[in-house]
C-alpha cells in the first residue's frame, strides 16, 4: 500500500539524505538495547500514569464460521518469530529505559461470555470496549496481546492489542496483511508468501540513537527553526463549553463520517484539471482554511504523519517508525484557495525533504511556550492513508471489521482520512475536555461544506466562503434573533404622555426622594419640569437640541432631564468632577446648545458655554405653563449622549435615539414589572448609561425614585442602610461594587430587595453563588455598550448555575445579537467571534466623529434593507451556546505581548476567578524601565495567599509565561465614579512584594549533596545552584528527572518517586525535605486525572516538561 504523498522530487531528496548514513546492522554487541526516541517518551509517560490508554492501538474483528484455533495460534507464533518487537519488553537500569526480546508462547487469551443469548451482543461489545481501553504495563509487561471472545461455537470477537511503543499505523497494516497470508496458507496447506526482513526493530533503535537522535544536521535544524519561528503553536479553540446547556461531557472521543460522493467527485474533477495537486494536498489545505476560519490563526501548526521508512531495511517491519512533522502554512485573508494550495504543497514537499528530524529534537530546538494539557508544537493532527488490501479475508470465515471507540485522545483533535480510491472515509479522535460529540459533528459538516465551496470557487478569497449549514445560519441569524415586540410609537411625545399619565394617576405619591427635606411628588415633578421646559424652549431648545447637564445627583437633575425631554431635545451628562479640559472637549465637540447646572458649579461651566441655573423653588399650579410642540418629532430623534473613554485617549460621545431608549425601558417593565409599591435606588453616576434607566424607568410606572447622596455613591454601609430604611426593591450594582457591598454589609438583612441587576463588568460565578447563598432576591446579568440603548441582553442568574462563567443571556425585545468573524460572517455555535448588535437599540454613532462612526457602525447585511439599518461592532468577544445563550469572552483588544508571546489578560483572570479563595482578580501589565512588561495580579480575598500557592494553582491551567510575576492582595479594588475598577488608581508594587531570591545557597548536607548531583546531571559544574531554583528552568527534562530520582534513591537508600516530585516545586530545598522527612512526601499511588489537574499537568503536559510530546501515529 502507499501512504501520504508521492512527490518524487521531495522523496528523492529525503532518500539521498538517508543514503548518506551507514546501513542498519542486524546484530549489535550491546547487552542493553536502548529505546528509540519515540519509545522513550511513551515509556516516561507510562511512569506517570500507568492507567492511561491514550496510546493503545487495536484491530478488532467479528468472525463467523469455523475458526481453526490451532492455525490461529501457529499464525501468531510465526508472526512473533518474524517480528520480535511483538515479544519485546521494557525495563529500567540506572534510571535509563531499555528493551529486550523475551520469547513468549503464542497464546491467545480466550474469554467465554456466560450470559443469556439475548444479552450476548451487548455483553460482547461491552467486553470489546473494555479490552480496547485496558492499559498496558510497560515495566516488564507484554506490549502485544491477542484476545478471543467466544460468543458461540461459530461466532467470535478477535482483538489484537498493541501498545503504540511497538507499532504505528503502517505496522497495523503489515500485521493484518501477514496474518491473513499466514492463516490462509496454513488453512490451504501451502507456504506463506512473505517478504524477507533483514533486521529487527531493536537494530533500528540502536542505529537511530547513534546516527539520528544524537546527531544534529545543521541544514535540517536551520530549516525547521526558520519555518516555525513565527508559527502558532497553540490552537485557540475550545468547544467543551458548548454542552453546558445540553448535558454532561461525553465519555467517548471518536467520530466517523464519509465524504459525500458528490464532494469526492468534485475533488477528483478539480485534481484532473489541476494535476499538480493531490487528494492529500487538497484535503489538508481545506482543513487548514477551516481552522483559520474557526480560530483566526493564520500560521497554525498542524501535525501530519510521515511514515519515516526511508531505509529499505525497515520497509516491511512492524515497529514504531512514524514521525510527525509540524506543518505550517501562512494563510492570509485575501488568499484564494489556489494560493493556499500552492503554499501547502510547498510546505508538504519541504516536510518530506526535511523529515529526518525527530519530534523531540524539534521541540528541544524550538523551546515552545508550554501549556498544561497541550502538546508543545501543535494540538491538531491530520493523517492521510491510501488504503490497499488490508481487509482480513480468512478461509472458511466471514470477517467483519469493528469500530474502536477509545476513551482518551493524545491530541485536541486528530482527523484521519482513508482514501479508498472510490471515496474518502473520515475519522475523528478528539479530546473530550475540548470537544464533545455534537461539536465534532458540526465540525465535520463544516469541513465538507468549505471543501465544496473552495473547490467550486477556488479563485475567491478563503475568507468569503460561508461554511455553516443553512439550518445553522437560520438559527444564529434569524431564529435566535426573533425578538420582535410591538411597543407602538416610541417618540418623545409618547414619553411625555406617560409621565403626565403617572402625574395624574399618582399626583400625591412621592416620585423622587433624596431626603425628608428634598423630595417631590409626581404632581410637583411634572409641574417643575414643565416650567423648566418652557424656559428652555424660550431659549431656543427644541427637537434635536443638545443640552448639557452639569449637575450632581439631585432633584434638580431629575427635573432637568424631564424638561429636556418635554422640549423634544437631548441631554448630555457633564460630570462636574471631571477635569475641566475634558469637559471643554466634550462641550466643544458636541456643540451643545446650553448647559444646565447648579449654583456651586456655575464658575466651572460659565467660561465654557451658555449656562442656565436651576435650583429648588416653590412650585404651584398657578405657575404651570402649557408646552406647545410646533414641530413634528420622530422616534429616531436624538435622546441622549454619553461620553465614554476612547482608545486614542480622547473621549467619544455615543448618541442614542428615543426609540432605542424607550424600547429599552418598556422591555424592562415587561421583564420586571414595577408598580407604585416599588422603590428604585439611583446611585449610578449619570455619566454611566445605567443611570438613564435608573432615573426614568420608575417615573414611567408610578414607583418611587430614591436618590443616593451624591457624596456616598459607593459607601457600602450607607447603601445598605438606605436599602433597609427606604425598603428598596430594585437596585443596580457593577459586579466589583456588589462584591464590596457584600463584604461590608449583611445583604441578608436587605429583605425588601426583589431584583438586583448587574452590568458593566463580567459577573463571576463565585460572586453569583455567594449572592444566592445570602439573598433571596433575583439576580440578573445584563450586557450592553454605551453605543446602544443601555443594555441589549439579559440573563436570569437563577436559570442555571452549571456554566463555567455567567452568561450574558439572550437579546432583549427588538434587539438582535450576531456573533461574527472579522468579515461579518457568522461563526459556528461554540466558537468565539465579535458581538455585533442590530435592531432598534443600536445608537446613532459618535457625535462629531463621522470617521469613527463609519468604522464601528456598518450596514447590517442580515436585514432586507442593509443600508437602512446599521450594525454596531462592539469589539467584545462572545459565543453562542447550543440553546442560543451568549457567553461573554472579553475584549478583542484585551491582549498584551510579553516577550513576544500573545497574552489575553481576560483568560488569566478567568482562571483565577475559579480559585475558591479569591473573590476578585485583575491582571494588569506594568511597563518596566527596561522597556519590558511585568504582569501584576491584584486580588481581593479574606486573607493573604502565598504567591507560591497561587502559582501552583495557575500551573494547572496556564503556561509559565502567562503566570503573573507579582501577586498583590488588596482589601478592595479602587472604583471610579461609575463603580468600575479604576485601573489608574491601582497601587504599584514595591520591594516588599518581591519574591525571595532563588539564589539562596544550600545550607545542609542533604542540600549540598543534591546540588552536586544536579550540577553533574545538568552540566553545571562550578555554577552554584540556589535551593529554590527549578530543575526544569535550569535545563532539566523528563528523562533527566527520572535519572535524578534513580541516583538519589541509590545514594540515600530511599524510595522517592518521580510522581512525588511532580506533586510540588521541583527544587533542591523540597528534595532535601523529602529525604529528611519521608513521611511528608506526597502519598504514593496512581496519577489519576484529578491529581494531574492539581499538578497543573495533563498526561501530555508531563511529557512536555522534557524533550517533547509524542507526535506520531
């Protein structure tokens, strides 16, 4: 059979390189045969977790008919004699692994099922699954086994079990072909026709260690160093969160499918027209394009297997030869599929030509950033097979190949293609911590869709193809955005009408309360706002006029807002506490008509603009004036402008319309239902758009608006007392302020609270759970930028508490949420994209900044009239769950680069939020004098947490380069006037926060003796090693660690295990403590999945600590 590509030029170059090496000799004088490089890595992995079945390889068949047991046994005996690797065992000597052949009888383990005939099939398949996932014992145990499950005298299951350390994919085909030939020859009484085997695998292992593993070809090293220098070694894709709304994690990790015949025929037609490309080339390029579209990563490394059998001596030998190469091709958004194909072809050819580099050597020269649970160079594998005659056709038997359902995977995603000549079978093996069955099925269909589109329009840019199915597009674009609600006309006059309706209905009820001396009834408020509106209209304020409000929280503020609305104008908050230059910029850019302010701020605003002073006066019905609107008003009229910070350092004014504002308020009433018995506490600064609904919503429905004192907006004790004393039923908190409030005031005493609404920052699951443990109120998480009318999504936090983070929910009435890629195409469910907002709540743009408006507010391609409705691109990341619920994923621009590595600060914060001792966390980059950056993690907790404890926790989820350098505990985070964390006010670290020096020298005989061993192993003779320095930071790796353990155990007559060392800091100090007090060492036992996660390492990560992770199949 033929594997991979048949690119003769590249193959010949690789062949010539191999011919320059000495031949493989059949005999060796070595008593102890070394393991090959690939075998060594698997052997080490087994020491850490003997229960792993990730590297089991099996072939299984159902046999019907008369099975000849004698011939079966003889056949296996011949195979073992030909391929002595099948009788190989591993052993350890002085900390080094070796292999030897231990001839064993060609026995078949026979299992007879004892059950009812009706249960036979199920029990047989259950037994098959158990055998497939049964771990091997690599320390002296057999690495090959044959199992026969007898279902009846004429029906059996035949299972061949190999450990990957003695086999690869081509070896399984060699085994199958030879087994078929030998068994049939025995049945037919003839001599089996088999190729000669000049050497055994042990000879290859000796040769490889001598000429390949320990030798570095500069040309090869230079090629791979340059090729991988700017490649993405990490796959930014995790779809494990998708089933949060659907169910638990799958136990299986396999999926199989077929390439539809029409797609296969299209591909053959394409290759016929373009013979320079192959099936492998086309399928790999399409896979790369799909990964590019899923992740946005333009230079992702994809592992692909090369048979690595250039030596003629090993062509027909069973053994672990396969080598996996990290293939990377740069995909640009404007590339056509033709361009990607040609790039991929060049990458493949070069990979073949330069394949004679072991995977561990690549890892050692690349020093990639290591991340727990991930392979160091890539997390996705692509394998391609052109299948020959490998079916097991046996004399007098009907044979059916059975599927192998494995329960673990070595990579995040492996896709295997079997090109049968008449079609392509696709097999997927996935890490069920990153994927689940539904997400893999979705991916499979996307692969087929994009392949067909690329073949049909190969000249089009790869970014222009829509690969979602029609059903998916309908769901994410239309079905989940079916929020149409008829609220009627939403202009300013209806707003005024509703206010007057409440004034007539509740004339003597209190509308606004600041204090016993400073409050108004609904009738008084309506009268006062009428009078101010009349005055404003005399000054020329009308439809479209923008009025600045330079007011602190007060009754006058509420009066002024209503007065501006009654004029048909728009209001713009001007916080008197802002710097005068910032205020001047806002006033100038917005061209506001005039400013309403109070006496104490007149001196601030008068030099800037025309000012109208307001103050508390006596109002009577005699002074009421009739407000006459002479010009028509429209729902799209400007209602208010909120200035927010801009990335350029200059604030930008977001404009919102009356229809957007009124729609938002009517949705809120529909959702929460205020009435005259409710009291809403208004404590948010008017510069934060939450204040708009706090001020207006209760007045539209007869509730009481309670104003917090302007000098105590964030005082937890004051807020708590107001809630209790004024019987507040509804309140808003930014999550950081809610945390501070709950830390300082017994929220359980706030029994009047019915609804607590959070927005403005990400709400953590820890805070949510803490809230529900203390309060019976409802908790809601809302999301919305200032560029839309306040909030656009809502989530009832009581709906489900099984999510890893708190969702932001689903769109509110008449709003639409799209999760799109950078080309405004929808991304799949479970994949992060940019949150884009459509519908009635989308703002009018940025005042006085047309260029920025056109960049952020774009035509909505998903409406009948794209030019008539705009889409706001938020710059926030989000993803859909299976039921349409939206998860927030941080900012698209919340990234820093540290030592060349891209880091998402939000990802680091999310990891620490899950630590039960941390209440709040904020990771902040600090520029250093040398131009570099240092990450500081500020956290709030009940007590100080040792930095070492936090680092140990982080290692379970983050690579070393993403772990903050300094941890600082704060009693509480500093907040700005909007209640958000004020990053500028965070304290800078000083010397007392620095870690103890790692250069502390050994102090006792244990430490000194261990230091000398380290110096010898690490080739650091003459260099003092600090007792707190980490073994791996000094150049150690996994195999050296095993050697170290062996030497220490012999020298000190102890029994330290490698597992115990991985359970903590790998330092001289800790090793010495383990020797001095053995009982303090970690409990011995098997490394289970939970223990590995506590270590900060998965099985793959343990392997990464050394020279690399297995990349072969």
